[in-house]
């Protein structure tokens, strides 16, 4: 962390700030930082390009092609979210937009929609999106992907419609346990949509990071801080209940330990609600310290011992275990699934 690249990471995080610290991000004000290409590169790698660019002096960023690209793409994603939400609301579809509309403006990879109803409802959602002229791309085990019909970007704007929170056949979160945490949100481009309450969205974020991606990036650092900032004590209690119910205590300890270390390095302290939450889950996950201090900046990989421990706990989740049996019977379609099944095999021994 003392390297030149490590100092760039600290500079990036200080420029953006923290919702749980007094130094708020300098966004949309008449002053700001100059654009630094090296910081932008780290931001892109960690899926927070717009978050970083919003800290740049407004007069300078308006002339940056990078800002104009990400701002235009973010704007189109919001329009797409309004379009499909109006469609789903009009059809009376039970859905939630998740992993997409963060508590701060950011150009995400795509729009993720989760069907909360039966498989028949999932088919209905897919046909509804197809009927709005979105371009069908592919159908997976629990996910169907569409491409924007109107605007082309270097990274195409996509809609992923899920029938389960999964990777391949492996369902790592049971959507039925999340269905009571849906709230309504006003959209910037008009209309309303359904999203998860902060405690449920944070759980999905952590599960996705640990189980699907096996890594931690700065997009998850800021999502965690912002969702914690939105939670009151009742929400914290519900969050802890969700963690335990979904057998994600170890995944959350791993994730929250990294978050607390980064916050301490950048701001000099660990926010009380973060340290209290971590303590109630069993305390810091010690193995992450080595990964952080030997890396210049994220992504931070989830080491094999930690990942094995996370999967051992998840095997207590019957939905996860049943879907694992299905996955084992299926030929892996991607190298990721091959690696995942190897890790799960190790966890069972």
C-alpha cells in the first residue's frame, strides 16, 4: 500500500470521499480536482468511472470524452429502466430491478431484473421485453439477455432478466427470502420502479461479490458505505437476520473487513455502524489483510481458503445445495463454472 500505485488508490478514494465520513464527495460544485488518467484507469477497473469523474472540476470534465461517454450511457440506462418499469407496472408483473440503481450516479454494466413470481411469470417478462423491440441476445439457465434497440455504445447497454439469483444453475440466493424487502422508487427519467430495500440490496451485493465473482472491487466498497448510511437500527437488525438466514456470515465478514480496512486507511477511522456490524457477525476476517497489503489496488481476490469456508457455510442452505446437485449433473459451460465446481469439491472434503 506504500507503493506509488497504492498512493494512487488512496488519492482516488479521498477524492470521492465517504458517506460515513465528514468529507463528502465534491460533486456538482464550482470546484474540484483535476483529471488524472491513472486514477481514471483504477476507477474503470473497479467499475466506478462516473463516480470518479464527478469529482473532477466541472469545467474540465465537460470537455472530457470519458465523462461524456459514461454520462450518456448512464442517461440511456436510466431511460431503459423507465421504459421497462412502465411496461412491467402496466402488466402487473412482480419484479425488482437489482444491482443496477445505486445510491449514487454510476454507469453500470447493464440493467438486472429479477422475476419474483413463478417460472410462468418469468416467461411473461421475457416476452414483454422482446415485444418492446429490445434485441434478444442469449438465453441461459436462469437468465435471458437483451440489447438496447436504440443506442450503441462501446460497451453495449443490456438488460438481463433473471428467474433466480444465480450463476449457471447455482442459485446462491433464494429470491423468496427477499420478496418482502421490495420498495418503490421514483426514477430520474420519470415513472416508478421496484428495488430492494438497502439491507436486501447490500446482501445481494456481497453474495454476488463473494460467490459469483470471487473478488472485491471499489464499486462494492461504495455500495456498502452508501447502503449502510441509508440504514437505521431496524434495518441493521433485518440485515443481520438476512445474513444468517442465507448462510452468508463468513462472506459478509470477508467483505466488511475489506471495507473497514480501506475506510481506515483513507479516512483514519472505521465508522461505528460498520465496526459494530462486523463485531456482531464474529469480528474481522484475518486472512484479508495479507491480500490488501500485497496488492496495489483492487480487485482483491477471495483466497482459496476463505472461498472454501464461504461455500462450506452456504452448503447449509437447502436451495443452494439442491441447485448445486443440478449444476454438478450439467456440463460446465464456462471456465468459471469449472473452477467453481473444483472449489466446491474441495469444500466438501
